[in-house]
C-alpha cells in the first residue's frame, strides 16, 4: 500500500529475531528472512488500517511502553515511531479480537453436548478463580468518542487514586448498568469478561484500582475487592471449555483480520 519496508530494516529485524531464537532452534537464513518479512508486511498493513480508522498512540502510552525497557530510556525519532506503530497495531488486533471472541453460554453448552455425543472426554477443569470487583465505565462508540472518554476516565482515576470513594464515583460517573450499585459486578470467573478487562483484573491485588483500561465498550477503571477459589465440577468444566473457545475465536479473528487486509492491499516484494 503506502509504506515501504527497506532491505536495511528487514536485515535488522532478521538479526534481532535470530538473536532471540530459543536455544536449539534450527532454521535456515532463507526461511527466517521469509518469516520475518511476512511479519513486517502484516505489521505494516495493520498499522495502516489503524491510522485509517484514526487509531493513535498517545505520548503517555509510548512513555509507558518505553519505561518497561531500559534500552529505550532515550528514544530516537525512529524508535518513537516504531513504538507508536506497535501500539497502534496492538489496538487494531485487540479491536478485532474483542469484537469476535466473546463466548456465549449457549456455545459452551452446545460444545459440551456435541463432545458427549461423540464420546470425547472433556477436561475436568482447574478450580475456578473468581473475582469480586467494581468498575466505572465511560462509553466510547467511535474513535473520536474514545479520545474524550479516555480524558474523562483519567480524571476519575486521579480522583480514585487520591482517595475518593469508588462507590460514589461509580454512581456519579459510570455509564454502565452497574452504576446504581456502585459499579459492583458481583463474582465472575475467567472467560466471563472481555480479555483486556480480565488482564487488568489479573494484575490487581484486593483493594487496588487499575489504571484506565480500553475495551470494546469504552474506557474503564476497575477496583478488585476479593478473590476466591470456587466452582462445582460442572462449572469448572464449563469454564475450561469457555476459555478454549475464546482462544480459538481470538486466533481466528486475527487470521481473518490479516486475510481481509491482504485481499484489499497491494504488496510487491522486489
């Protein structure tokens, strides 16, 4: 399309990949170069799609990613652009996954019923970790709305971090149906919330409040109140199936995204 991948950039990417290959992995230079080139092409197409949708990487997001890598302490213009592109690409992927990876209870029941009919033994499932949390949601139905929603949620987050009552903030600001209950979501297990929301919950300890989190519904902040291990054998099995189906859908969503981008794009390797 509108971007160029130079031989110099490809050579650097191949060298970086080769340096980070797991010990014992054998692959020819030709095969490695072909794989890395395809990754660069895919990344470029996804980033361009993101920019067409007005998806951006904020300075705060770039700084947060750079802070995780000591070698990126003093960012060059090229490194800043590459970081911004990687953030945009990840947002596009998350968007595709969030829109297509939700698993309904009917799908879980249908999968279990079909497996039983075919005599397939399903996993028993691990003890279910359940979470009790509250959240505040500022909805964002478009990328333009998302900018304002992010600004609003960050102001609310600042109030929550400063000690403001989370219940009161949720009742006052949240645009979710749980607002009237102080944002209380009750008990939920893995696989019941969208992936970015769950990932944020997993990083919290009881009593902690998450930094703003973007999902397909808008921008959230989350307060984790309690964690417990629970679940009947039937619930554990259902949860294992739900996670499996969600992973399958997420992988398919990424595959479909790339297929659509390639079908509508011009790619020429010289």
